[in-house]
């Protein structure tokens, strides 16, 4: 009896966590993060992207080539990257926003805090 109850309970918990994981993903398999859940610096970078700058780092706006293949496949030049400052970092740090299409208007933005290992689509 206890074994049967434990098996049912385990199945319920596993199903719950799997469904929660699926609900937090978009069709492209990437996680989603609402704008208001981004770090303050990422929110500020996103605002700069939408207004077209000026950007604090020389490499901001450069083409992101998606070598890792994490983002949806697009033609070269489709994605552009922007630095999200990391407090206390002496360099650009690992945080970026990558924009698809025309960065100012596309509404397609991805956030990474681990230098392109993982991305979450920014939901506005």
C-alpha cells in the first residue's frame, strides 16, 4: 500500500515539474523571461537598443553569428549583440542581449547571462 502511494506521489510530482518546465518555454525551446524580471542593467540596455543608442561599448551592435546554434537559425547578419553591464566586472562581463532583425523595432530579444551558453527570450 505504501509503495503504491509512493509511486503515485512520485508520478504526480514528476508530472508537475515537467509541465511547469514546458509552460515556461516558447516554441523554439528557449526559456522566457519577462522584461520586469531582467536585471536593471538589462532593462536599461534594452531601452538603449530601442532608441538606437548611444551605447557604452564599442562592440555593441556588432553581428552575433550564433556559432553555438542556441538561437533559431537565421542568415548571417540577422542577429546583433549588446553588452549588459555587470556590476563590479572589469571587462564587458558575460551578460548580453541579442536582437534579431532590426534591433530597434523587431521585438525579438534574447538575454544571456552566461556568455551565450543559454538564452531566454525576452517577453515584453
